[in-house]
C-alpha cells in the first residue's frame, strides 16, 4: 500500500502543474535554438511582455533577422496566439492545451476560417510526457512525446512525423541542461 502511494506521489510530482514557459524568470533577449528533423534550425527569442502577454519571435537560423512568426503567451506562459509573417494566424482559447497535465480542451481558430475544439491528455512517460490529442469528433493527431528543461522550455519533442531537439540557449544566463 505504502509503495503504491509513493509511486502515485512520484508520478503526480513528475507531471507539470502547467507546461507554460517560465517567462517570469527569463531575461528579455533570451533565445533558444531548436534543430528539427527536416534539417532546419529555428531560433525563438523572448522579446518581452506587452498588454499582459509574453511574446516571442521565431526566425530561421539561416536568416536570423527575418521574423517567421510571433507567438503570444498568457500570464502563466501558455500559448494563446501565433501570427506568421505572411499574414496567417491561429488562436487557442483559453490557451493551447498541449502539455497541460491531465485532460484539457481548447478552441482552435485560424485565419482560414477553421474553428474546432481540440481535446488533449498529457501524462508522465519516461523522462518526459506523452500527449494524446484530437479535434473533437475527428481523427487523432500522432501521439507526441516531449521533455522539459530550463524555463520549462521543451528540450526534445517527437512524434511519428517529426522531431525537435534544443541545441542552444543564448543570452539566458542559464546553462543548457
């Protein structure tokens, strides 16, 4: 009985209370580089807080001065909006549930007129977390696996279609774990 209880406590402690990025402890200008399985390396930079939203900008390593997208996060570091340089956008209401511990649902909407609810379940798995998600009433997305590091940033993410690995932090005053 005690062993089962301790196992349950360890599992609960391993699941993040929320998987938002810890911008409260991150200096403005902190950036992280992510290498993708298609060969691209993207650099995401924390550019500050405005009107209650934390904001980051993403650029391709090959053209670091050209912003590909801007992402907006709520006060707990959970993604609420993406805007792309070409004018496309997407929102998550109340926020993206990707990585939120347990079961969570959000309404997804984009500039092309799509609007639907996405249901997610995130659970501890190995050194990280497994995400099972699907649009309500639709076919499931590929299961995702991710691990977290400094500032609650993903250090590894993969599913059957792609993978991403964090390869560097810059201007963060934190070592890469």
